[in-house]
C-alpha cells in the first residue's frame, strides 16, 4: 500500500495532491517530487538574505537622505493601512514625485523602450519572462547592440522556461555584442543541483530600468502580440507603465536582487548612487513597489489584494487572464458582496490555455451566486493584470489573479495611490468592459451537462494549476 501525506501545504492544496496520488499513485508521487514543494534551494535563499541586508541599508539611506521630500507622502486613512502593510512585507514605502504613462499597444511600448535605451548613458537592466526574437522585437536587439557599442553596460535576465527558444537560438546574438545574458531559475530535469529550480517555479517579472531614471513594468513580454501564432487570429492585449521618479529605484532594487541571486556578482551600488542627485521627482504620482515570490515569508500580493477587497466601499474591478483564486481570496470577494460592493471580474472569453480556462470557469457558479459581474472579453486575449478599489487604489503589474502568481512565481506589482493615476486605470478597465459581454446566470445555467461535471472535477485540482 502506498501512503503519502503532503503536510507542508494549505488544506485545499494538500487535498488536491492526495487525490492525484490516490488516483495515480506512482505517477502522482513522481509529479509531487518534481513540482510539489514550493521550497527553493538553500543557496538561493542564502544569497537573497545576504543581498537584502546590503540593499536594505542603501534603500534606508535613500529614504532618509536623498528622497526625504517625497518619502511617506500624505495618504488617506484607508490607503495608509494598505501602504503600511506593503511596507512591512517588502521594506519599500510609497513615494511621491513620479510620472506614470500607461502603455497598451505593444509597438508603442517597444518604441518607447528602444528610444530610452538609445539614450542610455551608463546601464540598461532588463528582466523578462518571455524574451523572443521576431520581426517586431528585432529593433530592441538592435538598440541593445548599439548601446553596448557606446560602452553602456547591458544586463538581461530571462526566465529559463518562458524564454527557452531565445536561449537556444538567439541569445548568442546579444552575447556576441558584449551584452550579459543570464538564464533565470535554470531547469536541469535530470541533474538537480543546489541551484537548479523546479519546472513550475518561474520568474514572471517584467522590468526594464535605464540609467536609474526610467523604468517599465507591467504585463508586456518581449514578443510580438500574437505570440508568433498569427494563424490563430488573436492578439494579447497588455497593459504596462513607463515611469520616472523615485519608484524607479525600487524597481531597480528588485532587478538587482534577481541579478545577484543568479550571478553572485557584486551589486554596482556606485551605478545606483551616480544618478541619485539627478533623479527626477517632478511628477505627482504616489506609487509603491511590491515584489512577491516563493523566497519571501508571505504571499505579498495575495495578502494585499485580500485586504484591499475587504476595504472596498463601492466597487472593486479585477482584470486578469487567469482566475484561479484560493479560498481566502474567494472569501474576500464574498465579504465585499455582502457589504454591497459591486465586484466586477473581466477575463478572456476564450483563454489561451484550455485547461486553465476550464479551471477558471469552475468558479463562475459561486461568483454568480454571490452577485459578481463577470465580463468575458471578446476576441483577443486580455493579458492585463489590474485591480482597482473604488477610486482610491489600483494595482498594476505582472501578477495574475491565480494561485500560481500568489504562491509560486516571482512577480512585481505597483500600487497606485494618486487619484489621477487610479482614474486612468479605471478608464482602461472600462474600455475592457465595453469590449466584453456580460455573463448572465440564465445563460450560464444552459451550458451542457458535461461541462458541469468537467468544471467540478477541475475545481478539485485547481490548487495544482
């Protein structure tokens, strides 16, 4: 008799693994041994701990001596609770003096990024989950090569799984130009070492920082918007931001953490300090950076979103390509509805991954019973990741609204506190809703009987997706 109890998991996840192991004993155990533990190799954790002690002192000096005039800006009481919670988890406080430009169109995003790289003086730091060479992204390769020829230090981190084709076929193009290209969380299926990673723990972050003055983050990967599947006739619809101001340094700190953990190279703090006297602080946006990932004690993004949902007074709107919530998040949505908060969920009508789309639909019945408005984005794949709470808070970044982003992947998100910036995110969400059809309970109940069974089964295993 084969018996194994996965104790180091939340109850729903443990139950899902027990079901998998009982249905498929040896296969389930092998799968669990490969992807069942959320732990990271000790060497990764040791490097991160060492770096944070050094980086923390630099960020402290930055807050106290350089950015004192924009540090801890005045916030509303309900905003203060969220900002303090985020600060306690990630040691990054809200900062004023930023500018924010929302970018939806991929070609515009790429053009702005290439323009900033072409004007770089000292360094370009890039981190992407998917980095690909194609007819559109070739211009970015060209910009990086020109920057390297000018003597600009160019560093590129790419995820081992998301960018596997680039690493095999095109990384040599950049390395040959003197650009440092590093594989993040490398996969070695038949050779486990103290530093290799599980296949399903990924670095899902998207960060670009140029000279410590300009930064980008959001949902855009570096790949043309059909993901090189033009025959399917569907595009990925993303949302990212171009930033200037003190928040750039926070994103740079997140990049440096990942760079150091992967390379063990000393962090060039002199590069950081070089541009601080010239840091632009003329904007009005108040922002806070929130990195999250399995190397951290808490599920930072999930905790913040749950708290934000519980603080909502009128409306809460979520846009995400993948909706697979944990029980705490579902309870927060239900509590918001009990308090008569209008909760809107915008997801693609057809997901890019059929299984994940099916798992998401397993939650539609309880959501409709709560009175949540479910909008199905028509045609293209909505890939933007945003949450707004009333007109006072907005989250934008790389995190999907699913268990994977909450617990398994390395992510980075921004919290917007300024009324103007929150309103811009709200306007974008309204555009998504205008291009969606609302799912009525009567229509949902007419789905084929087989879907009732399939969605019920997939929901049991949803903690594993």
